[in-house]
C-alpha cells in the first residue's frame, strides 16, 4: 500500500527522506496531488511499508509536520488511521 506523508516545505521533505533512507527505509520526495495540498506546500514523502516505524522516527526527530494519507485501490487518498501505524 502506498502512503504519503505531507510536509510543510520541500526542505522538510528532503530532510525527512534523508533520515529515513539512512535508517533503511525506501522513501522518496514527490509532488503531492493537488487535492491534498491544504497549506500550499505541494511536497510529500512516499513510502510503501513500515509506516508506523517511519512515523515514530520522524516524530522523534521533529520532522513529522503534516497529515498522513493512504492510497486506495481506486487511486484516491484518505487520511491514515491507527491501524496503518501498527
């Protein structure tokens, strides 16, 4: 399953991706879909697994700054919930 972690800026997204990559995660900076851009920033981290671990790592390093979304089978996005973080 694909997840998007919204970021407050391109710099924040790049720092978060670098931290995750150094810890063995496969994450990349992507342009967020227009429908998810609430506060003007159009960048997010994209990852496919280990969401809970990634979120905790970003929280511990004060790099989690936006909402987290899960991509559905139909291509739409919905906000992730607690079961995604386990």
